[in-house]
């Protein structure tokens, strides 16, 4: 039988049974930390709802949220590599959006040109969208 330090350090592979939530060999399959993430979220959300019903849940003020957001932003912005990745992603999204707009405008222009040509061929001088009569 393995001694306690072997089990705690995960060196005893006999405890790993391959189920989700038991990926840490040598640990118990009991308790909140051993559950899969979706089950943890389900239980935590029940606690949050109960706290709101009871009236003890924390409600953020605009000032508290602003301060917390600033702290988070400062922390994240220290990671230069992460910020560069965010910038690349934003730039890619912006250029993709611009390309979509350009394609849409070209398509609308082509449709408009075809309509004008068709009206001219029919001898119809009515305005686009108007009722010819």
C-alpha cells in the first residue's frame, strides 16, 4: 500500500479511473474541486441566485465596477505579448469588417447598374423603387 505522500503527490496511478474530473491521479473523486466544470458552475450559480433572493449578494456600484475594471486592465496590460495578440485580433476584425463593407457596396452598385441598364433597354425612365405606370 502506498504511503500518504505518494498519494498526495499523484505518484500512485491506481486512483485514476479515466473519468472527467478525476484527471488528478491519487486524489479523491469527492468534493467540489473534483467535479467537472459544468457541474461546478451549476452549483455555484444556485448559490448566487440564493444570495440574491436572500438579499446578501454583492451589488456592484458604478464606481466599484470602474475601479475593478481599471485594476484588471492594468494587470492584463502588463503582459506585452497578450496585448499584442489582442491588437492583432482587433486589427484583423477591423480589416475583415472593412472588406465585407466593400464587397456589399460593390454588390449593391452592380445591382443598381443592372437595374439602370434594364430600365434603359425597356425605355423605362422611372426612378428606382418607384411604380412604373
